[in-house]
């Protein structure tokens, strides 16, 4: 019998499709976690067969792949697919999401590929591209492009909406994504995201100045009870999921600040929500209040400057700059970086020029 501790991310994922046309978000951990306790009267049975009988829409091959990668634990210890379950065994399993019934049409869309080998592909996603098909976005997505680019691989020949994905970023966030090219790489990367061993650093331009040079935001993130299209922080932990964001100042402009954000967890719109929560919404973040003047002077010339900035970078100023993980085949740590895209770089340059000319003070 499955316990109440089954923690599949279905609810959150359904929220993403409903929440926002981006069909993506900082809830970027595309795995599911099941936990169950074997009944007292259970006869001994291979664990792959046992789990296949108890998990809907999950093939024996997926379960065996998870076991091969050390993603199935019994009483806290990794086991192989041949392990015989016993009464009261405590089983925990982590694996990438199962496929969804959405027709994926391969599309020859140019990709900015940072790195590629037989197991993984690193893509530098441009702002404006949705990661995978969802409500209102059934073509033109990263998955459509990957399905075309990797059409010779078995993992991408079945029209799986999430083929190879283990995380994602918002439609209007630019930057790095790692995609698995086979089942084993998929399972091993999913486990790293679950264990929070993936290194992810973002660059953001946010409103306001900071008293300190670095800090940490901790607060559960869940759906806003006042606006279903937004997420919010529940500081008392009464709702939502545990979320931690570490930040440090890169450059101060007085009215806005360039910061680096390091994700310890991956929740829907995490950086955007956490920055708003501490009073520093992302610059030009329409959903979380950053698309209006929050700091600065009352001069018309300043207002025009901000309007010009919004036009220069017509999306929230957030870029997934770096990604580090253990390579699923070699076992070696790898690290990748991407430069700020043209719109974000131009925005930073414009603020550099403004500060040099006017040197505003808080």
C-alpha cells in the first residue's frame, strides 16, 4: 500500500500548466519521489516487479533503470532490481517523470549548444522560448527543437513531452539547461537534482540596494491564495515547499543592484518570488511587480531612462549563468558557464552609463 508520503510532483506540475503560459518555471526539478512501506503480509518478490504492480504508468524498464543508477533505496540502502522485498521494508524511489500524452512534433529550430556528448547536451536557452509543451504552447518549444535535433536517439523517438528533461527555466529567463540523451543519464541526473548536489547560479538585476554584500532567503514557496497566477512565500511554513536562495551583490547602482543567486532548491519562480519577498523584485518582472519604478527620483528624465531600460530588455532580468554537476557516465565533475545575452548585457551597460553620469545615492 502506498503511504501518504508519496511525493510525486504531479500537483505542482499541473499548477505550472495552469499557472502560467510559460509552462516552465523555477520549479525545475523534473523528477518524482515515491515512498512506501511493504505490507506485513507481502510475500517475497523482486522489487522491480513489486514496484511495477504498484506504480501507475511506470514500466519495468524505468524501474530497472532507476535501480541501476542507485535511485531505489530499501531501508536507506540502494538495491538492485533483483532485490526481494520483505514485509515492512521501507522503499524510496526517485526517477524522471513518466511521459505525458501530448503529441510532440519535431521542429528544426536552431539551438545554441554549449556542449554535447553521447550522454548529455547543454543548451543555452534564449529568452522567450518555452522549455516544454503545455497550455497555450504546443510548438516552438525547446523539446520540439530537441526532438528534431536528437531524432536518431531512442529516448526522443516516442514523442515524450519531457524526454531527457530533469529541470527547466522560465520562458523569459535565459541560460543553461542540461538534457539527458539516454535513460541512464536521465536517472542519474534526476538523482543529483533530488539530492541538491547540482550547482546552479543565476544573475539577476533587482530593484533597490542591499545593506549587506550577501545573504540567504529561506521560506516555503507555494501558490498564492490571493492570485492563482502567482507564487508566494509562506514564512510560517504553513503551506508550500521548502526553498532556499543564496545571493551576493555583484554590482551596486543605487536604485538597482546586480546580484548572483545560487539555488539550493528549485521551486516555481523561486528567485523571482524570494527577491520580491525581501523587497527586491526583479527588474521588469511583470508578474511580481518589477515592471514599474520602485526606486529612484521623480524627474521625468529618470522615468524616460527606466522606460528605455524596459524597452531594451523587455522581460524580467534573470539569466541562468552556470551549471555544475557530476557527469552521469564519467563520474567527473563538470562545470559550464554562459555569458549574459545581448539584451541583459545592454541593460547592464546602460546602468553603468547612468551611474557614471549621475552617481545617484539611496
